[in-house]
C-alpha cells in the first residue's frame, strides 16, 4: 500500500493519509502513519529519521517480529552506517540486519532484500543503483484482538558515505515475519512510503540525480577505467541543439592520475553514437575507456568530461542542456 507525503513545517516531510487512517480503523495490518525526515542533509553527516507506525489487530495471533526496510543509494553503504531502533507500547529495542540468506515470508524463495526489491522496485527513482536494507526487531510481539500497537522506528544513518551529492527518493516499508508483503480479506500486512526528492549537498564527488530524467547516463553507474561502459544520450528529455541532428558523436576529455589530459573529439566511427532502437532518439556508445583514450598501463583515468555533438562538431550539448561538460568519475563503490 503506497502512501504519499506532503511538506509540513520547515525542512520536514510529514505524512498523514486519511485513507491509511481508515484502514487502521477497519482491519488489521501494518500502517506507516507518518515519516519525519529532513528535506536536506550534508554528505558525511548523521541524519535521524522517525517512522511512525500503527499495527491494529482484529484477532489473536503471533508472536511475530517486526520487519523494516530502508531504500537508499548503494553508495551510502547503509548496512555498515545505520543504527535502527524501535519503541512503543509493547516495549522498545534494537532492529538488527536480517542475514542476507534469510527468506521472506510468502516471498516465493526470495530473501527479504530481494523480496522488497521485487515488491517495491526502486521507489520511483530513475537510476537502478538503489538497495533495500532489511532489519528485524530483536523481540517478537503478539497480535491481540482489538489492541492497536503504536510505535516509532528511529533510523540514524550516515548520509552519502561515498561523499557524493544526491537528489534521491528514500523509501521505508514495514511488515512482519508472519505475513510478509501480502493482503487478504482481513487487511494489508505491509505499508510503504517513498519521500519526495531528498537533497544531499557538501560532498566532494559528483551530483547523482535519481529524480530527474537525464540527458546522458553511464552504465554501469559505478565502474573503473578498465571496465567496458555504455554511454547513452536521450534526445527525448528536452529540446536541445541536437534535436534535429541525424547523427550524434561523443567528444570527451580524460583526466589521468599522473596529471595528464587526453581528448578524443572527432566525428568518426570511433565516437559515433548509435540508436539502439530506430527513431528512438536514444543514442548509445559502448567503449573500453583505456583503449578509447589510448592510455598506458601505468595511467589510470580518474574522470572524463564530455559533450555530445552533431556531425559537424559545432552543435553540442552539455550538462543540463548547457555548454558545461557532463562529468563521469570512475569509482568502484
């Protein structure tokens, strides 16, 4: 069950959905009633988020453990940099990482993290470099008919452990070990909330924008100069100087660890970008950076700056449809 957030108060996301409250009164099932999350944070800082939840019960059952999922960029390394606790009328305690091999209830053989990914995917983000991190309460709770369990989950997480800047939608989900992400005639036994775009500033790395359609993307999102990468230019996002171009080409400069710059800016078969689907206006070039820039075995490419050009090389597009270059920094994590 997806819920939506709106802004209430300075720098704070607050969620209160009447539909969720109606479900609380009508049936059993976990419900995230609100999420308190800052609108921005500084890379490397510790951010506190509070997830308010309600677990109404219509019949006796359990005991079950509370399961919590946190959707974050992989670069945050949340499993190593997050502490999760819970508190409520039935007690308080810690939530611990669910071992990766643990299968989720009613998950058809999937682990809890894979189960979350299949159920909720990447929460409306546009780059598949996100991960669900799964936690479980250290104590089980019983379902007692007519008793509503209200409580809070508190997350303290290091923001952007990779020191990049971000625009990203963070996600939160709850369920229990007795039901998983299921629904029946008695209710829905899970709840999910995805926040609007959250901004991370102050990092020394790239801006990674998960929220807005990008003119160019590089796949994989993280790689080294010795990996084969595919660069895609999407001519459908906005009107650009290349909107009427019949052909597009890559014009790029590599920066190496020994202080050298190597430019490849030519309109040849080497740099020509091909439409994967005819007339799609989505152009791709797959290449091996070390070979493309002809670096030596001793040289390491740390980043590339690039433009997309037409056949003449005079019309070009850069970051944000400007004359500033796109930037891709090589990193493995």
